[in-house]
């Protein structure tokens, strides 16, 4: 994901008392945000189609 430009290593750290120096933190990069937005839209469309299909089948089952 780093090589693809979706995420990058972050300098931000949590509370030093809770942190472990071996831990690596990441943040989403600009391209990663765009890819995420596109995926979310794709999932919304899939859910919408599934909802329409379900309603259509329900109508058929009830003779409507």
C-alpha cells in the first residue's frame, strides 16, 4: 500500500507512556483518500442494487 501511494508512514505518535518504539504508525495519503472514496461509492451502488433486487423479489413473492 505504501508502494502504491495509498498510505505513508506517520511521525504522529500516541501518548509516549503507551507507545512502543517498535510500533510503526501510518496515515492515509491523498491518493489513498481518493481510492477509498471510489470504493465507498462502489459499495453504495452494490447495496442499492441489492436493495432494489430484494424489493423486486419481495413484490413477486407477494404477487404484487
